[in-house]
C-alpha cells in the first residue's frame, strides 16, 4: 500500500533534539499551523553542498569565484506533484510558496502581505543585528562534533569567539534597545480589541512566526542565561508571544 506523500524539511543536526535555527523554525511553525504532513531530515554541514546538489536545491547565493552557496532551510514537496517534487530554498521563498499553494489557514490577512514582508525584512536586517555576536558563538556549540570540526578545522578557533566584558555589555544594551523599540511599536495595537501580543493585534500571522522563531532560537540555545532575561522584558510580552505559538512547535 502506497503511503501518503509528505514534505521534507532539511535541518542541521544539533544537540537540541528539536533544533534551534530561526530560519528553519519559521518554516516549521508555518507547516504546523497549516497542518501539512512533513518530516525533518538532518544534513551535516560537511555534506550540505553535495546533498543540496543531489536533490536539485536552488543555491541561495554565489561565492566570489562563481561557485554556488547552499543554505538551509530547504524543502522538498511531492504532495502537489509526486513525479516532479518542488524543491525550494530561502525561508521567504518557501513561506510564500506554502501560503500560495496551501491557502487553508492563511497567514496574511487581506491587504497585509506587503507590510508583513517589510516587518520580517526589518527583523532580519535590523532587529537581529546586535543579537548575532552573542548568539552565533553559542549556537555553534550546539552543532554536532562533525559539523563543528567542519566550521573550525584543527588548530583554528572560532572566527567570532563569545563576547566578554564591556563588549558583551555593549552588545546587550543594543539588543535591549531593539526589543524596547519593537515593543513600543507593537504596543500601538493595545486597546484595539486585541491584547497587543501578536503583530496584527488579534490573530497569529506570518510576521509572528518570523519573530517567534527568533525567540525559539534564544530559548533553545541559552535557556539558563539569555532567555530568562528576554522573557521578562517589556512586561513579559515575549513570553506571551511564545505561549501563543507553542501549539505550533510540536
């Protein structure tokens, strides 16, 4: 008996059983929200280029010498066309594809697509920037030994070691400032028949999953240090958003 097809979502194996990468969690949240059948398939960093070429994944950029660069997430979707599965990379491209071709439980209220796209662009080009020097070294520690060895060959340490002392405090101040600014914007939804927790004020949308994916990254990578700080900021707003999204984290 032939089994029903399901989407394959490629992720990097880590010491976290449910993963932590925010770009991949954005897609996982959408798949869960839309109740689409899928499985996670791990690919170690040393195998990434070979594996992506073998499945025909689009490159996400090119090196200076013209060679393709592959990155995750990548999905393979045989549901719509079992004989010619759709293979996509780039979280924004994947998100739009899922919304167009699986319109049940929509993520974009009428007329909000452009604004939500701009919001997510802000998250990844501005909001995340001061958080990266803190989170990336911690995230690397959660990769498998084989992937870590690929990133840091013998005799070579991380190019971006964890911040310490005044540098760390300066980075934290910038992170807090960005969270405060975002909270002040989202607070404008308060009193508009919504609790102000989610971006659109009422129902969960694509923008919430992009933001929540960043919070999941923080919670999974630093549950004892960074997440306990962030969850209490701005009156507990970020913890409330996580609670709204938790049913889509399984």
